[in-house]
């Protein structure tokens, strides 16, 4: 589904990613962990097509298409969704209008008829249950005045509505209390299917207690230097990242 080959990315001539290789198959959940400043959010942003990044080498293939040739809008239409660490507010735009416009844009791109009002409301009511989104929240402007947990819950609701092929969750657990974390994680788990995939970017093991990854990757110094099963996250939680740094400097890691 997703194949990243030797990806090098710079911001204002400062190299952030220094040869990332990653392959994600349908049905898989991958976790990317690592210290601050190693390029985790940069990787997510580059996959999604956010501006301000200079790809100096490498390729990103998604279902056979090179994403670097597609606009950010077409990447979303192809089925890529990114949940941001700090979701933005859109004053004056209701969640319902925002979602109906986004969903019908994707349907048009795929040659499908737009949903009429009744069809959309039925779908919206069904998907609100995934993240326990209340009527009070769903009737407000997008993220306006929302708490951190409400914003993250709203993003998983958007994910449920759009049914992406690849969801990238960039530190979705940041600022969440235990109840909000459980609700968000349960929503992600309910949306998992054999034909979609999820990349979870996180600092902490606690999210991975709820969203169990098939593979855990450690991003360090702009590269994925170590990959392993879910137990790798437990080891990182126990030992921190100092041992990764030591092994990297000793040449024991790629």
C-alpha cells in the first residue's frame, strides 16, 4: 500500500529526513516512535503533502502512484488522512457542512454520486457513535472552542466519515486524559479493516496499549534505525532512547 524509498527531506536547507525506508501493507498498524526533533511529524506532513518541505531524494508510492506527483488535495482524494497533533479551528464552518463537502469531493473524484442530505445525515449519525460524539459537539463549528480531547475525538470522527485507505495519526494521544484516550483509540480500532492501514506516531507506550501495532519503528537522526514487534515499544518505555543513541553511535544500527 505505502512504500517509501530512501526519502530525504529538508526544511530551509536543513536536512531532517536522511534516507527513510518504510513499507506498510493493507491491514497493518505501524507505530513510529522516537525522541523529539527526529523527523516524525515531518514524515507525516510530507506523506500528506504539506507545503514547506523540500524532498531532495527518494520516492513515496501509494497503491502504485508516486505521491510526490500529486497535490495535497489529490492525496486526500486517493485515501490518505492525517490526524494532526494540534487540530486547527475553522470558525463559522459547521462540522456537518465541512464533512459533507469533503466527503462529496472524494466521491466525485472516485466517480461516485454525491450523498444527498438524508443519506449524509444517516451516515453522520452512524459514525458519531464510533467516537461517542455528542449532538452538542457535532452542531458546532469545526474545533472552535473545543478542548484538546474534543478536537482529537472530532478528528477520529472525520476519519470514520471519510474511511481513508491510510490514516496517519500524529501524536493523537498528546494532551488526552484516560477517558478521551480510550474513546479515541476505540474509534481507531473499530475503523480497522483488512483493506486499510494506520500509522501511529507517538512518544508513549500508553497509546499502544489500546491500539496494538503490528510493527514498531524507531526514527532517530532522520532514519528508521530499528524495527520490531509491539514489544519494542515496551522496551523503549522501560529504557528510554539513550540506548538507541549509544547503539547508533557505535554503528550497531543502520
